C-alpha cells in the first residue's frame, strides 16, 4: 500500500538526503459528481478534468462528502482508454507529486506558460491535503441526522467510530495518520475520543487484514477465519461503493476471492464441486454455489426458514444442471454472401455513450488549439490551488487567514467555472468529431459489402460452356437470387446503425447545449451555434493574418542574412547571429501556428457538416439491388458519404508569397 502521511513526515525528518523519485508518467484525472439532495437529486454536479494529482485529490476530498463522486484516469492523450481509479491510488500520485518541484503535464505547456517558472509550495500543499482529509473523516464520523438538517453531534458515538475506521481503511488503504486525527474539528484528547480513536484503528486494521487474507491465501485455510473476513467485507462493500464516500477500494474482488475459497470448504458445496470438477457446465454450477452461499453466509451457522428454502432451491438447480445436456444447436451452413455480411457487420462500432470529459479529451487529441487551451486551463487552475494552499499557511490572525482563504477559494471557483465553459465546448466538438469518424466507417462498410456481393455475383457469372449447357438470362437471375436479400438486409442494418449513431450524438449535444432542444432547424440561433462550434470565418481571418506575418518575418530574416553577409548599409543597424536566430525561431513558431490553424480549419469543416447532419438527418437512400442480368459487370458507384477529404477543397492554403487564398 502507499506510504502514509505519517511515514512521509518521519522519513523527511530522519532521512533528509533521500533522493527524489523519478517523475511519474503524466495522467489525466476525470472527476464527476452528482447531486443527491432533495432539490437537485440526480443532476450533474461539479466536475474536474486536470493533469495535476494534488488538485484532483483536493477536489475529491472537498466534494465526495456531499456529492457522489466518480474518478477515472487515463495515460493517453486521445482519451480512449479510461481506468477506474480508487482514492488511495490518487493519494499516492499526489504524494509522489509533492516530492517533486514539477510534474510532467499531460498537455504540452502553452508558449510563455508560467508553469515552468513556478515551484510547488510543498509544505503548504501538504497541510492543505491534511486539512481536507480531516474534514473528510469528520464528515464520515459525524453524519447529520437527516438530509434536511445540517446539525451534527458534538462527539461521535461508538458505532460512528467503527463505521469510520472501516470506511477509511477501505477507501484509503491504510489507517489514518496522527496528523489527520489531530486536525479533527472536535477535541481528540478526551477519554471518549481516545477510546474512539483506538477503536477506529482496530477496525481499520481488521479490514486491511481481511483484504490481505483474500489476496494472499495461506497454506491452511480456516473456514471460520474466511467466513469472518467475508462477513466483514460483505457488510462493508455496499457503503464503500456508495458514491457518497467517493470511489473507494472495490471490495467485490476480495469478497469474491474469499467466497471461492469458502465454496471449496463449506459442507453444503465442497463435495458437490469436487465431484463435478470435470462437468461441462462447471462454471454454472460454481455460480449457483456462489449465489446460494451469498444468501446463507450472513446468518450461517444459524438457520432460518429462508435458509432452508435457499438450500432446497440450490439442490434443485444443481440437479437440473447435472442432468441437462446443453450444446449448440446445429444450423444451416453459412453462404458466402452471409459470410461477407457477417464480416462487415462485426467490425462496425455500436453507439457508445461518452462522458463530457472523454469527448473533450478526444477533441483535444486532434485539435492543437484545444490542447493549448487545456494547457492554459490546467496551469491557471494549478496556480489557484497553490494560492489556496498558501492562504492556509499564512502567518496572520485567524480573521485575516479566513479572509485570505475565502478570497483564494473564490478565485479557484471562478477559474473552475471558466474552465467548465471550455470543457463543454470541447466536449460538443468531440462528440461531433467522433460521429464524423463513425459515419466514414459506416460508409466504407457499405461499400465493402457492395463490393463483396458484386465479387460473388461476378464469380457466378463465369461464361459457361454453351455447347454442353445453354445459358440464358433466367439462369443468370437464378444464380444470384440469394444475393439480393443479403444485400438489402445488410444495407438496412447499416442504415439503422447510422441513425442510432445520429440519435446518440443528438442526445449528447442536447445534454451539453440544452438550447438545441427548442431551436428550429432554420432559426438564426441554429446557425450561431454552428458557427460557434465550427468558427470557419474566424479561422480564415487567422490564416490570412498568420500568412501576412509569415511574409513579414521571412523578409526580416532575408534582410538580416544580407546584413550579416555584406554588412549594413548607410542608416542600418548592425545585425548579429543572435538576431537572426531569434527571427528564425519566431518564423518557425508562426509556421507551426499556421499549420495548426490549417488542421483546425479542416476539422471545423467536418464539424459543420456533421452538425447539419445531426440536426437534419439525411433520409435513408434506396438500397442498391443485386445486379440484373442485363447490367454490366462493373463496380457499384460510390455513394455520397461522410468523407473528410472534401474538406481539402475548402481549405485555404498559402500562396507562393505566404498569403492565403480564400474560399
């Protein structure tokens, strides 16, 4: 498990010359919340998408006690592989980040970014995290009496200490440190608090021992020990997975491992599993045993009426599984046309709902400007978090420190809202870009299906031996009669899948931009939203401006080279190699900016066309029939699809002088 906060402070005092760890790989953290109160229940709450572990941990600690929290992370800039991340893993990343001055960002730093000149206030950030952890523990210890009240008892009860110890161990993977316990907002030196802290640590240790027993089985298994560990984790699994306490450790894996070992030792299931180890349906037999044990283990070894009924049901199901022979029913052989259809449909993607953060990450992986904006947002948000940490360590009176903390918190909230606007825009563009790529895939799949059917028809139309068997149009029609239903069915299924993708994208866009629900197709607001998501006019202006700057900078470089080679003329200043190097670097930056803007323009053309298709779905085309006997054996005409290559015709490019030609 990760080193604790107390261990980190002990190491800092005893081993001051410990070398810093190597920089960790950059991660992108996605944190989302949902309200649970009686007024906003079920609605999306605050969220965060950042590449700084300390900022992410502070957000998780300050929001998970009031709103359900979901935490995932990715190590790829395309945002296609997201992994569920427990809080103790996020805390480990934050502690590793605090041991370094800088952390490698997920997105490249913008030009003239202040992040490179900023050092982490390690001590201030450590105290901020400790204060947030103490507030999180207090929210678990002293729970309000009901949802409508904010009153909490002055001191926790014994049951509260037990629940908090188990939850802390399950969520954070270790007992709470002395520093966190000392920062609790109620006196911790009383006799009741001392007994409660001892009980909290004992319960935390018991949970950790149960997890260790599940993942590290001993040579000799005791059914009583396994049963006790399973009951502890089973009773803790539901509240741990409750989003109110944040994404804690998923105890279902440890609980399942314990249940498998209990199944091999329990008197009701051990003999049956040993006798059916080679049965074809051994997996279903094991699942039935697990289901039965989950029902009786909370009360076992005591019995009740419902446990007797569960045992009877289990035996009946076991008898049915052992006597029933199951197997795949044989079907008719697959035709070549059906094989082509199966191959084409297998590779088609199903509509997958993307979260706001996933869609924004995908767009930032394609758009250089979006990635640059994300870098700026991450930099500013990290700086405001550092300001909040410094405010907590300000050497001033309690009133002045409170004012400084409130001011820093307001600044952090304002930055978060500004960042949220950019995130929504990038997410909408990410949904449209993903849909555009999917439509291209569907169009290619339809052409592949048509070409496959045409190839089969061409093979069947091989010229026969007219001397032995005459060949006429009726015979030709009969030989390809089975191809038409397959082609019609395939194109209908592709069209249906296309419509599903369009509907899913429309639903995602209306969730991000609610105004789309009541905006008519030909209303001016529709065109304003399209121009906002795909600002082609602004990008054209940027291309023209950048082309003019590139021309000017090229002339400057040429003039500097002339001065260096032949010397300055009358009235001109002397040029140095440094001046030429600076000018060439500025020229390279302008050219890179111009190339990024060209890519942005091409992407925006695709977004504008896709937005129109989402708002006005194209009616399905008439499915192409199989070739008639009188038709020529040529490839089918390529249908008009969603091809991004058409964007090149609208893309303005630089002239020989560096200027752009408008469209």
